[in-house]
C-alpha cells in the first residue's frame, strides 16, 4: 500500500514537472511572440519624407531675363536740314498765305518774281553752316549752277526726293548712299536769291509734286507719301 502511495506521488510529481515545463515553454513562446508583435507595432510605417529643393530659391538664382519681343521698332522721321538756331528767310509759296506772308514766299530777282517752291534757312550772323540730309537716301545728282550755286538731289523711298541748293564745299557725289543727319555740304550764297544771304534752299517733292517742307518734319516716310 505504501508503495502504491509512493508511486502515486512520484507520478504526480513527474506530471507536475511536465506540466510546469509545458507551461514554461508555452509562456516563453507567448512572451517572444508578444515582444515581436510590439516591435512591429513600434516600426514607423510612414515612408521617409524626402526634402524637396526650394523652388523659390532656384527661381531666384536662375532667373534669366528673356528678350522683350514687344519692344517697338524705332522708325526714322524727317528732320530739318540745319541744327541749332536758325531763321527762315524764304517760305513755301501757298495761295492761302496772307499778303505779308507772301512777301517771304516770292523771290525777287531784278524784274523777275519767282514763287518759292521750298524753304530757305539761314543763321542770324549770316555765317555758313553745315547742311544735313533730312532722311536716308541715295544721291541722284550733284550740279553747279551760276544762279542757284551747287545743288544736291537725294532720292528717298516712296518716290520722295529732297533738293538742296545754294551750297558750297559739297561732301557727296552721285551714287553715294547717305544717312539721315549726315553733313552733305555747307550753306552759301546764290545769285538767284541774294536777299537771303548765306542760306540753304530746301525743296521736297513727292511723285514730282512740291510739298511744303514744314509739313513733313517729324513724319515717317509713309505719311509723307500720303500728303497731297
């Protein structure tokens, strides 16, 4: 009987040990699994944020100005054949002028009275001065005349022609291309209009019709061609 009781307790003890081992193993597995789970939960699932470059800084450092295509094109306009102070000693003849104005529009040469088809410019001191091309063009002719002195004829676009007379010390010749403002000669006297003194007489023609030079100054060549 004692042997059975002793065996019972021995078997009971072994069973308890076995159960304890099983429990220990099970607890260890649970603990490891729990640690692994917590470790995974602590991992930040949010993808790393890559810092993008500041576009504003780039824009400032690479800001390159582009050409302005809207810049207006500068178009030449007709100018006076003289610079500085001047006086108008002969005006363009027009039927609409008053009697007083007509006096300076008529050239009296002896018994002859010639209507002025241009304008004569002079200086107050009656000294010579540079004569300028009033627009870009090509010299058609350079002539010498006893009455009018040296004369230069320049052809421009749109059948516009400018004629400069009462000149000396001519700087150009037929066939030369001149630019607006270029000195083409110096003013002188002429037998044709001694009353005007040292002067340049300017005539402007559009399609062979004389125009009042004062009506073309400051105008583009297309505008002058439309004048009647």
